């Protein structure tokens, strides 16, 4: 089945810097990719989703890149601020599947 | 907009006890999920259900039962709580065209 690896597990940046989180996956038939944010004591909040026919998507300071050749998905926070401090998860959904596979999470700390 | 509600928010149980966690959604989503999240770790799928009365085992179903008697609700039972167990249980729902919506979690502590 689908395997997803997410890195780095921990990331610390200063306010205004970029933060990049990467997931690699194994199933080339994967249809749908998402990024979620989990703040302390809360559930997961959807940030952005892309279909497999999309290479790049930008929304509100976030950029998602999909490299299907290398089976790599990335999330770039272009100018991080302390409110972005949270755990981020990628999620990969295979074509026709119900079982979403999540990455292991990246704990991001943005310091002033 | 809809909402997905998990109850209780906090659950303290005793070793060997049977404990039930509940999840309700009003999105009319077909599929519902239970995940377990251990401190500092990712999500592991316990059970999911693609429609009312359907149950599918995830990777971590041993030690758990689930029930989907109505489309809007999905409950999870810890069949015998393990001493010192501490985890967050997250419920989620989606339909085929939508992203996941997560509840805010039930925090379990077994003493």
C-alpha cells in the first residue's frame, strides 16, 4: 500500500523566514493531496488540497508544490509568523480509495 | 456550515474498563473515521465506515470495536483499557468529493 514519509520532524525558523516541509509517497496512482495544521489541543484543520493534475497552488502565504515524477509534495510557508507554530501533516489519498495515508507530522516553531 | 462533535473531550478510565467515545457530524458525509494520535506522533487509523452499518478495520483495530448505527454518528469502544495508556482519539468525516473534517478530539488517560 501507499507509504508516506514526511520531513523534517521538527523545524524551527524565525519570523519572516520561509519554512518548507516535504512529503514523499510511493503510489503513482495517488489522486489527491492535502496539508493539515494541528494546533495544540485541537483537531486537524485543512490548509490546502491539490489534485494530481496540479503542479503548484498558492493561497494566503502558502505554496504547495507537487512533483509527480519524484513523487514529492511540499508545503512552503513563505513568511512564517509565530501564529504558524503548530504540527503540520501531509495527507495522500489514492485513486478510488477511502483510506487516507498521513505523514508523521512536522512540528514547526516560529520565533519572533 | 456543518460541525463534527466528539464527546467526551476528556476521558479518564481505569485499567480493564470498557470505554466508549462518540462522534457526530451533520455534514451528511458518507465516510467516517477514527484515528489514534499518540503524543508527538502521527495518526493511525483504527476503524472507518463508508456508510451506515458498514465497518472497516484500519491498521490499529485490535483492542477496539466500532459502531455506525446512523449515518451521522460513529462510536468507538476501547474494549479493555490498558494501564497508563494516554492518547488522543480523532474522529473525521468526508464524502468522496470533499476533504476531511476533523473533530477536536477525545483525550484518554487510563489510571
